[in-house]
């Protein structure tokens, strides 16, 4: 059964509507909540996600990104799931893997590490795009308890838990709350380039 046949009302592709063509990895990336509980991430696929993250750029090659990761059925998956907000717990149980992204924010000398969160963001975007390349979907979440995550995994004080990510295959909206179902069907929108990129002076659109 194809993804299109399995899904109920969820578009398998929601390409970005862009002014010029983008690489498919970028155009096809989106963040569904309707995940298929039957999808399993293979060993090589799982490793590739974190190899992609490992090769992201970082300030001074400090490589501040760290991850806690577990596939469905593993203890780490359940422990990450336990730290998620109530709203995210409801749909992430169908994910094939859960990941907790942690940034190093203090260096070995006890000084604030510049751009630690930015480095984690770059690494995680690499991870997300590798997921797209593997035929998977990744949904990043701010909705988790940082203190609970720190306690659950004994995260040292020089590291800060920043983001949780659910990874899996596209599933069905059947049984989802209406508010989540509506989000799955909502078109992807972004501000126009004229609001984002300026030239000459602030507020003067470049495009």
C-alpha cells in the first residue's frame, strides 16, 4: 500500500510555493503530526541522521550539538516521550524515533560558549534534511519539559536541552483531534521575501 493510499486526507507532499525553484530537500520538507505507527527506521538510516548533524558547520568547529535518541520500542524513546508536553504526547507515540537536541553552552574553561544554540540549530536542520532524503518526516518541538529532560538523562549543567524531534513516516489523520487534523491539511505559508530581505536601508525590499 502506498503512502497516498494509506493516508486519510494528509497530502504526501506539500511542496513550498516559491518564487524560484528550490532543491527538493527544501521544497518537500514539512512537519506532519500524522505519523505511521508501522514505519521503522533502519540502522543505516538512523545513523545517517546523526552523521548529517555531525557534519554541520559550527562556530570555531566547537561542535556544540549533542543528542539523546531512541527508536520506538526502546527505553530511551519512552523516556524522551515522558518529557513531552501533553499536546505532543498524544501524537508522538506513532513516531519511529524521538530525539532530544542538547546544546553545549559553557566551554571547558567555564566560559559561555558563543553560538552554542545556533550550532545545535544548524546540526538539527542537517538532521531534518537527511530525514527528507531518507523518505522520512521530522517534526521539531519546543513543547517539552527541559527540567524533566535534564533530570531524566542526567544532562550536565554546561549543556542545555533545546529541542525535541519526532521522526517517522507519514500516517493517517484518523482518530486525531480536529484541531490537529486541521493543521495537517493547512497549506504551508511564509512571509513574502519583501518582508524579509532588505537593501539600501532597513525596510526597503531587495526582492
